[in-house]
C-alpha cells in the first residue's frame, strides 16, 4: 500500500488523541490527570505550576518564576539538599524542569516501581520547600551567571529587543530570565522570594500529570495521602493589558561580534483559546507561511539563496502575544528584498489566495507529526502538560487538535485580515559584522 494511503487510513481511524485522560480534583484544588499507557514498568510524572514571567507584575521583581525552577531542587527538612536526588537516582528516575512566559514545569521519568516514594518526595518539596538566605543568594548569583552566558548569544538580546518594542504595558515585555537590573538586585530580595513562592505554589495552581504503567487506585491513594493536606490559594494579580497598536514599529539591534544579520517580522495575535479556532488557525498559518514546504522558504533559502534559514516564530500563550517570521540573512544588502517577500507571503492570506490542498496537507502533517511523537510516557506528559498549563484545562491538547482538523481556508483568510495587519506589525532589524554587504 502506498505510504500516502497508509497515512490517510491512520488519520481517519485515529481520534484527536489515541488515549484517554482520567482527571480528579482534590478538595484543596490540586488537579490530578492520569493517562494509562502501554509502557511496561515505565512512567512520567509532571508537575505543572501555572506561573511564569507573565505573573511578575511588580516593578523591580522580574525573574522570580525562573528563579524557583532552580530553588525547587534545594531540599526540605525531611529531604535535605542532595538526599532527594540520591533517592531518585537510586530508584532510576531522571528529572529536570523549565520555565516559560506562562508556566513552570517539573518533570521526571523512570520506573513504575518507585511511584509511591516519588509521590512522597515530590509532594514534600511542593509543600515544604526550605531555603535559607545563603542558599537564596547563591542561586540568585547563579541566575545572573546564566543570564550573562545567554546574553553572549544574539537570541536573548533579540528576544529582549522585540519584546520591549512590541509590548509597552504587558509583562510579556520582559523575558523569562527577567530584566538584567532586576537580576542584579535579586540577592537582596530574599523576603520577597518567600512571598512569591507562597503566592503561586499552591495546590489550586498546580496540575499533576502521570502517564504510563501504574495502578490508578494505588496512585490516587498515595496522592491523597501526600498531597491531601497541602493548603493555600493562588494569588490574584492584575496583569497589565496591552493597548491596541496604532502603527507599525521597528526593533533595532546592532551586534559587535561577527555573525550573520537577521531579519524578522512579528504581528500581535490573540491569546491562546479553547473556545475559538484562533489558536488552531495560527498554528497552521505558521507552517503555511514560513514552514519548510512554504513558497517563502523555497524562494529565500533554496532558489534565490538570500537567507540561511526562514522559520516561523510562534508559541501558544495565555495572553495576546506575537507571531513572527524569522530569517537569517546571507547578505545585509538583501534585507529589503527579504522583508518584502515576508510581507507579500502574509498579505496573500488576507487576499484569500489560500491553496486548499496545501492547507489540508499541513493539517494532516501537524496531526500526524504529533501522533508520531506521542510514543513514550514522557512525550505524552510533556505535550499534555504544556498546553494544559497555558490554557488551564487538562484536555486542552485534545481540544486544540479537534479544532485544528476543522480549519477551513475561509478561517485562515478571516484571521489574517483581522490580526496580520500593518498596524499590528513589529519588524526586527538585527545588524552584525558577518554577512556580506
């Protein structure tokens, strides 16, 4: 059978997601999501805290969501620093964490046999994290070191420059790492850090995802035993709303070290949504305009060879954010031509010149690509946790996939007309002594 026919049958036979979620909310507000999956002896364990740099509303206090990604590994009275890691290593678990604009995620993967002990130590650190001022200052300085290391590469400075230009009010105007001046002052903010932890690390602000081979009854008994007495309610803060952008803006950045110049165009787009098709449409537009099969990519990278790369820059967000087309130029002198090509590709959407067959191909690819990546408990938990953390619903990924399948050419045109306008545009001009003039 031809590969395309096999793919068509697989897509037709598969639901939005090939597994079911079991969801329970404890009396304290903790949401526990379980996904039984055929992975004998293995599971993934994800704790999603709905706090990111978006929540850092107080002047002079940016970077704390990311800071706690570090501090959450520093121990408790029951499990002093190093002892928890030793136990998890002995049990066979690997772990890590990440922070984004909207969420902080702690994740582990390993054998099902250690699940009850895993529940115990994970609940303990969320309920009883303990860090002294000396530890706090050490980690705050480590965060500054991380910033300095990241700032040696253009990507962080580009992100900062675009954010500061596109956002004037919303907390998306600073990156996850935070403003440099705030990071430098962080060692003096010990008391504030304890307030930040109490404000956001609460059971009603956390979702727990367990995926793989486990006994559901035993798991929920352990969760109730170890998390059931966790108390607290998440804070309510006013996130500054970003006003409508009245005219196109330009973000300019010059780099002194030799590297290739960059050029990008961004548009303000609506927040992630489960009630409209906006997020599904935007995911498709990202690939349609700047994906590796797009005419823009073929022209700029393969045929004219004006750029080293062209790619979409888009991620789901809780509040209105940005969609961009990002290009690494071969020559500074070709910037205007690249800019014109990007704008023309986007304007074609508003004009209604949308290839329905290609649109369907992108929908099938996005759907099939996700299904193919959901092959391990860790991959499933990651996909579920990220979308749920941003959109607030355990089944957010399934809803998004269902809406993705239903997008029509008219939806793409209407979205482009409404959001991808000249007024909503921010252009990045990144100049560097590297590309040919």
